[in-house]
């Protein structure tokens, strides 16, 4: 399954929607989209993972790194609507709070 990452901006928030599996072969695409969102003139970034059935360790590293860069830029990054198995991995790795995961 290929990865499709789209962005939309509304009400001072950038929504980055991820569709497909995030793994080492395509994590750079997600990283690029998140860097654009952090650089945008917004105060919040929402990463919608509702259409991402799988995120490997490289993808999780991209999300954690983006959350830290967003915080340094005084922006809030949060993960929304992760599928159950992705949410479980985030929880097991102990990064759910850092990523502001919400259902």
C-alpha cells in the first residue's frame, strides 16, 4: 500500500492526513510534510492517522521528532484518530503523552 500524505489549513491549524502504511521506505515523505506544517503560519498541527493501519519504528521516530521540533517552534502537535494497533504501539513505546494522542 502506498503512502498518501495531504495537508489542509483551517482556523490556524494544519491537519496532516496520512493514508497508508508508514515505514522506512516512505517515512521521509511524512517527515517532509510535517516539516512544512511546522514551518507554516499556524499554532497547531494535527496528524490524522485514521487511515494509517501501520506505522513502523522509523515512522514513530519521525512523529516524535516532529513533536519536539513543533514544541521548539511554540506549536502544538497532536496525533488524532490512530487505529487501534497503531495506538497500542504508541502506548507500548511510551510516546502517547508526548504526541498528545487522542481518539
